[in-house]
């Protein structure tokens, strides 16, 4: 009788273990499409079999096994960080490329051509009122083209700064959710697969924003290091980052836009540790791409360099020439003006000088020898002149602009290529993770069938023991 009751207890324990396995498998099926969820598997532990000590063996449910692969998770995060970086660079560079029209049909290139053509017409008809007015009109058009380009780049800069602020805020928000998960994990001894799935989903979203390292601690909490060095989340502690703008000591252009940087919770500059993710893409555009064109506190920017050199050279030719030989001789006046106090604002401030008019254009070169249209000829040749005083960094004015625009195009092509590559690698890494950690409905169907058959067998044992007990009891009567 005792052995029968013990066998009945063992069968009951087996039924509970099988029931737990069915519940885990059903949970897998329910969450098969839940982002961040990985398959779980029930385990069974053998009980000691020592009849002389009253231990009659059997089985019981063991801890639920988690199939999350940390290396597969790390691979997905790495590729997502690269994708976030290049995706934003490609997005911003495509906007900037649209500002720098290079076909010559409109924008700065077309306006440059129109100005040089008006100078050529002036050299052919220096005393013609229509050609003189044409120079003023072309100069106004060119100044407007520079103004619009500078304003568009300023708009991209402002948009980038807004996105920087949004990205930093999002990083802090996600980090706060991970901190909440850690608090829950520290309160509960057994892990919650649903909460864990949400936490790893947050970690994955965070990796697209910045390069991070994640460590799973023995108590189930997640430690998140931003840039691999800066603690963002440790246990139930959150260390928020901050976006800051600063002007370096002794700036070349005091009135220019300040530089962006990322500070940790202690106020230390951690910008150099941000190497991937959307945050790095934004910092790269704000700190390198835009300043190379529009300038900042430490550099002039190629658009400002071109506008300044063009304006200075045109003004130099005009002011060294003569409107009339006299007597007395009448000197020319500048055609262009700009904000000389801020080299990063030249393109946006370029304008036709208030003193310039069709009548004040100097076309005569005083020589010797005096050339009636010498100044106009020098102006007409300015766009393609290779004279050192007419060139910028050894390039003609047209070549210099084309080089700047081509550089943006090359950056865009590189970013788009890297974005495409990163997209493929993200998909590949996710497929690999799914193969290791994901739920397979076919596999779960097999396990459910096994559990069902085991449950039926254990139930038959219970039934047989029950019949045997009834038989024994009936014999005693």
C-alpha cells in the first residue's frame, strides 16, 4: 500500500511537470511574434531514489530555461548602431546636396555664370546702359543665391539641433525604462520573460540611437554603457546625458554657431566616445559637414570662402579701375558688400553695395597703358582665370564651387552605400538571432505533442494505481 501511494505521488509530480511544460510551450506560441521575446523551455529534475531512506525518486519541474543568445543580441545591436549612423547622414546629406546645385541650371552655379556673362557683355559694350544694368541685376541675383544657400544650410543646422535634442531625450527616456526593469528584476527572484522581452526591445531601440555595451548581471539586471565607457544604467541608477553647446577659447568667428557636445551626468564631455548610431550621425553633420560649407566658430566654410574671395576680387578690380579718365579721373566703387565681422556669415550677408549703380561701374584699366575696357575684361575672365590672385586653393572659382559640391555628393554616396550595407547586415543578424533564440511553431507543436503523450501516459499510471488500490481494498472486505 505504501509503495502504491508513493508511486501515485510520483505520477502526480510527473503530471505537474508535464503541465508546466505545456504552459511554457503555450506561452511560446502566444508570444511567437512579440518583439524581444525568446523561446523558453521547461526543464525536469530527477528526485533522489533511496528506498532505504524513504526517497522513492520521480521527477519535478526545474527552472525554465531561457534561449536568449547574448552574442546574437550583440551582433544585432552593432549593426543597428551602424545603420542609425549612416541612415541619418544620408538623410541630411541629401538635403544639403539639394542646396548645392551643380548642374549649372539654377542656384549659385547658374548665378555665377550669369554674372561672368554680364561682365563679358560689359567688356564688349562698356558704355551701354543696358549691359551696365545687366551687371547690377546679375550681381543681385548672385547675392540672392548665396543668401538662400546660407539660409537653407542654417535651416538644416537648426533641424539637426532639434533632432539632437530629441535623440538625447529619447536615449534618457529609454534608459529610464531599462532602469525600471532593473528595479523589477531586483525585487523578484524569478525572471519575467515578458518584462525581459520589453527590456531587450528597449536595448535594441537604444542601440540604433548610439553605440552601447550591455552586460547581463547575475541578478538579471542590465548594465548599459554608452560608448562602451559611460555608465548610463547600473542597477536602479540612471545617469542621464545632456546636450550642450559651447564656444571654444579664442574663436576665429565669435558670432558663428556654437559646437554641439554630449555631457555625462557629471558634466564630462563624452562626445568622442559616441562612434555610431543616430546620435553620431547628427553630431557628424552638425560638427563636420555643415561647418565645412557654412562655417562655425573655428572655420570659415567653403561657401563663405567663395563669396568672400569673389566679392573681394570683383571689388578690387572695380576700385582699381576708372569710371572715367576725367579730368578729373573718376575711380570705381565696390560692387559687393558683406558682414566683415563674421566670416561664417558672409554668404548669408552678401549684397550689392548700396553705393553701386550702373553709372559707377569702372570699366577702364588705368594701365599703363590705359585700356578702355580693361577692367571689364578682367572681370569677365575672373571665373576661369588661373592667375594665383584669382584662384582659391589653386582652383578657379568655378572649380572651387564644383569641388565643394562634389565633396558633398561623394559623402552622400558613401553614406547611402553604407546604409544599404548596414540594412542587409541588420536583417542577417536578426535572422541568425531568430534561428537561435526565436520561437518555431513547428518545434513547439512537436513539444506539445510530446507533453501530451507524456501526460496521457502519466494519467494511465494514475488510473492503474487507482484500480490496484480499489482491488486491494475490495479484497480486504
